[in-house]
């Protein structure tokens, strides 16, 4: 029983160390001009295509915010974000890159207020 407990604690410690070493980054940007769900879908599809499958994208037209989150480091720059959004017919406001997990557009709004 004691060996099982030691093994369990060792595995748990290893898992916690591995999880804490994963860098997380997100790009958060204001997207101007979205007025409906179709606008939101257009921006989300374009950012998803550019960011790839390792990213999570959340866009909210009522909040005028788009978030692209990465479990590791981002492969997008602020300029890439801007170009993608402008490429589908919208303009951008503030765009920031943060070294934290931001998954939802609502969280993105809160994070943007810090800058």
C-alpha cells in the first residue's frame, strides 16, 4: 500500500510539473464593424484558418472582441491578427498578446481593460 501511495504521489507531482511548464499565450483584439452572427462567424472562421488546429478561437460580435488562444506559444503576430480581420472586411482596434490563458471573448474584454 505504501509503494502504491509513493507511486501515485510521484506521478501526480510529475503531472503537475509538466502542466505548469506549458506556456500559454493569447491574442486579444477589438474587432470593429461586426453587427450580427454572420459577421462573427466570418471573423472566427478566418482566424481559425490562420491560427491552425492548435488554437482556440472565440469571437463575440456584441462585445466586438476576438480571442485566439494557444496552449503553447502563438504562431500569430498582432499584424497577422489585424490582416486577417481586415481581410474579411472589418477593422481592428487595440490588439494585445498576453502570456496567459484567455479562452472566451468575455475574458478577453476583461484582459483588454488592463492595457
